[in-house]
């Protein structure tokens, strides 16, 4: 009996096994290479300690401009109340701001956003209504190790250097936090750098031209992005005004990548303050980088998994190293990228 073909088949199977394992790992959170930021894909300084913080930030008109967002690596905007009223979740890691806010409470979907990065949840209170109890859900995710910590700034209210109420704003739009102070108070340490985004120097290599993007939840919650060829970045506007960091009021926020991710959205028992946004599942997606647009879809298998962003052919999208803004939208949110930019001045 000729054993050569059998041995050849065995060796072939052994060589293929790592490829099968890699395919099965497609949903696992990506681990950053040494010296590379998992949140931006950019090099980090020697001795960098990765302590990701996911901060829930108010976006109501009375809270604008927000403090510290220019230092965030990734920012999400998602519906918080029926009618398209949104709230931000800002992921800080490379540059831990000492003045961030206004900080507000969180919902269940905010925990699912933080878990993609293994981040600490930073908030001021949480929804605790039966059936949409974010505090209970956050505790279960913490017990499973999907988030690093639950940091309720309410526990540190009016403690100098940690959490204060700003006299320049009215409650509840006046709570700010010092991320370094919270880290020290909670005794948080560095963790493995993980995340959902796959970066490459090229970013998007093909697509339709998209130098202007508008994502409108409603007339008071509407974001615009204008692409600058010189910087290769999208400048963010809000309600057609420059979206400035309240810490300096000079430079608008800019991003290398903008993602628009459609997720099924409903409200528990019809209560418009209790959103149920399905971030575990799949849906359509649009990607903007380098002045280009590619459409596709996203998929997330479970709370322990990452969101995999794919094009229409099912190939994973690679993003340009830099900061990323991710809009979580429903079917009522409008998206326009036709290039008709009509931005206002901050003095208007």
C-alpha cells in the first residue's frame, strides 16, 4: 500500500488548520501590535499604559460645546430618546483628558459600545428601570470581564480633581470629570489593547467620491463632515456650525474615518426614554475616509465579540490610522453625501 498520498493529505490538513482557526476568530476583538494604539492604529510613545475609558457625554443643546472631545480617539453618537435625540460615548486612551463632559447617565447599548474596547464605563448615574436596567447589565458585563470597570462619577461628585459641577452651566449639563483622577481613585491599571477596528496605512482604497457627509437624526441633532485634501481629514460640524471643543473653542473636531452604522432601534414598552438598540446582530453600514465612500454591512455575534465592518462583497474594511467617529443610526436617520456643503461660521 502506498502511504505517500495519505501522508500528503494529512500534512495538507495540518497546514490548513491554522487558516480555519483564523476564520473562526474573525469575530474576536483585535489585539493591537506592540507599540500601536488599538483605538487609532497610530504609534504610541514608549512606556504607554493602555487604560481605555468610555465616557458618556451629553449632546443636548444646553451642553454644547462639550469639553475634552478633541482628545478622544473614537466617538460614538447614538439615539438616547425617541425622536432622534442622541448622546455621545467617547473612547479615551491615547490622551486621557483632565476635563471631560458634560457627563450623563448610560443605557444598555452604551455598555455594548464600551465592551468592544474592554473599556471602563464612565458615567453619572444609569437607567435602572426593570426591563431596561443598564446598571444591572453593566454589572453582568463587568463580571464576565467584557468591560474593565464601572465608574459612576456620582460617587466622586464635588471631589476636586475628580468630578465637579461647573458653575458656568446649569444642571444636569454641568458635570465634568478628570479621567486621570478617576483612574487613580478607582485604582485602575493597564490592560491588553483590544478593539474592533482593523487599520492599514492605505485605509479605503476605492469607492465613490465623498467630500461632504451629513447625518441627520433631527433638525437639532444633525452632523456634517467636510473633507480637507491637505490634512486628509473630515472636519465635523454640528447643525452646520463648527463642532468645537469647549476647552479651547478654537479648533473643530476632525476625524480620519466616519462610519454610519444602521441598527434596529425600538423602545421598551413604548417608553421613549428606554432605547433598545440592537448592536448584537447585523445591519447596513457606510464608510467614509480619504474623501471616499464605500457601502457595506456590519455584524457582531455576541457581547464578547467585536463588530466586523465589511463591504458589499463581504470583505472586511480596513480603516485609515487616526481618529474615528461612528454614528449609530436607525431607519429614520437621513444620510447625505452628495457633496453639497453649506457650512456656517462659528460667528453666525
